[in-house]
């Protein structure tokens, strides 16, 4: 997942909200727990103060009539303390204070009665104190004393920390479960979008023609618009093919007439003018044929779901080649598995193979071989002949649209058209001019069509026939 991933963004928002919510909930629980503990401590201090007040001031004298029950009072810095003051001066204190006294402090906010405050106690501890005044009538008259009891706040802190860890142990699994369900929610929510992506890839690779599965209401309009776009693209290609055919038909008669004019110029001895006009006619024919062929090309994005039976198409083209000049003089040999199908529009495949076979017909000496090779999920179609290879000494491949074979230019346009078509399918020609002239290209196999084991090579010499016998001799 990248930074531009919707899933990542949703997960980040979900996890952040869960973590913040859990943290706020945990902190709130700890705060509420501490408040309840402090209330309990305050109630406990009230009990301790009542016990101290009950034991203090027997017969009007400043003293305790009985020993207080909390054992912490009798241990130095035991955590529980009491102190009696008169006029702000300590006169009695618990043994637990040792050599310290309870300092005065500000009343704690929200105290129920009299004074309730927090002060620093012995050994740097923090104490929670309740202090109230009592008046005793004695022999010397009325005397007012301040009675204070205190408990070490460290106990509250320990309880708060222990409760905090308990809350953490409880909330962490809850957070993990919430994160898990957030991930499931995001995954399930975005699954239709992943299905759209897979279907689009299938459309692009030609496995399906349209996205037909049922999508949720939120995604269905998007899928419908994509299918409409595909329909529009297919209609545009079909119209382009029709226009290309109309253009070719419309230019055929003018070009024929101009060709007649060229012959007339030659007959009248105006050879230079005839030659110039012939050159321009060839340029016009070249551009028209190439653009017409390009317009008729479907390409992988339009030819979705279309496949071509290789052996049937090659058989039909070979029958046609044998009717063309020199075609009946050549031996045409094929080695193509039956039922071999490739993901390519039949018209485009026929255009490619027709040009390659025509190129071989024009340049082969005696023999043309057509075969296929399996390369992973692709099929390599090979057309090989025993004619001349590239001209020149460096063996470099010629520019697109030029065959580079000795002398002629007639088949250069055909190979240029082939490369234009193959480029639409993301592949290209592989030309090897060393020894036998070999042209090949790769195209994906159709995944839905089984490939039957390859039959033995079939040879055809000089006869057009609908059947494919093992050996045909010229009649």
C-alpha cells in the first residue's frame, strides 16, 4: 500500500481514532477511579479522626484515654499520622511522625467538612490531611485544640497505577479487536473496487469484453459508465474501419485513372514526367495503405475477449498465398498445434500474418516455414524463409517501414504495418537476417482455449486446397 492508497488512509484514520478513543477512555477511568479512592480515603480519615476525638480530652485534660487501634501510628513514618495542636503549636503527635510535625495547608477543594488538604509529610511523602477543632471544658476553663489525622497519599498513587495497568491490559485487547474489525471493514468495503480493477485488467488483456458481475449500488454507476466507454470505443473503431474501407474504395478509381495517365505519358515519350508522376502515386498509395491498415487495427484494448485460431487463419492465408505470383512455386511448411488460440483480434492477426507471409513469398527462394514456439504464457509465431537477409555489412536492423532486404522496397510497407499493429498489443517484431531470414513475434495465449498437442509438420507445394494433407505435390 502506498501513500495514495485509499485503504491506507482509511486504516490510518480508523487506527488513530481507536487509539485516541481508547486512550481517552483509559485516562477517564483512571481519573474516576482516583476520585473514588480519594473519597474512600476521606471517609477513612473521618473514621480515624472520630477515633482520635473519642480518645482525646478525658476529664478536660489534653491527653489520650486509650491507645489508637491503627498499628501504623506506632511505626516511624508508618503512613498513618495524628497530631494535636493548641494555638497552632503541636502538643501531641503520633510516634509515626517521629521528629516531624504536620504542617498547616490549604483546605482541599470540595472537602465535605472543615479542613481537608494535601501537605508534604515526613520523609518527603505526600499526605492527605483532615483537621478539625474541638473545645474542652477543664479546670482552667475552655480550651480549643486542633485534631488532625493524615494518611500517606502514596497508597492512592499505588492503587491508581495498579488500576491503570489493569485498565491497559483490558483496553489493549479491545483496541486490537477494534483495529482488526476496522481492517475487515475497510477490506470488505473496498473489495468491490478491487473487483473493478481485476475486471478492468481482464478487459485490457482480452479475457472478457465487458464488466458483467453484480456490483454494490455505490460502485455500479462507475462500472456502467466504464462499459459505456468501452462500447463507445468499440463503435469508434468499427466506424474507423468502415471509413478506412470507404477511403480505400474511393481512392481506388482515381489512382487507377492516374496510373493510366502515367502509361499514356510513357507511350507518348514523356518518360521524365511519367517517372515523377509514378513516384508520387507510389507515395500516395503507401500512405493511404498504411493509414487504412492502421485505422482497421483493433488493438488489445478494443479486441477484448477476441481470440484467433492460429492454424485456421494460417491455413486460409496459405491458400491465398498459393494463388499469388510465385506462391505456387514455393514449399509452404507449417508446424502449428491444432486449437492453438491467441489473444488477438482475428482481423489484426490476419493482417499481421498476411503481410509476413506475403513478405516471405516475395523473397523466398524455394521454401517458407511457419511454426509456433511456447514461451511461458505467450506463443511465438515464426515465419522463416530461405531468401536473402538484410543488405549492408553491419547487420544492423533497418528502420521501421524498411525491410533492408536486398534491393526492393515493395514489402517495406507491409512490415511497417505489422509493427504498427503489434505495437498496439505491446509487442514487436524480432527479425534475424543471419542465414535463413527469420521473422517472429510473441502474443499472449488465450487462457480459455486448450492447446492440443502439436501435429507433425505439414508441407504444401503449389496447390490451393481446403484440406491439409500430409504432402501435396504440384498438379
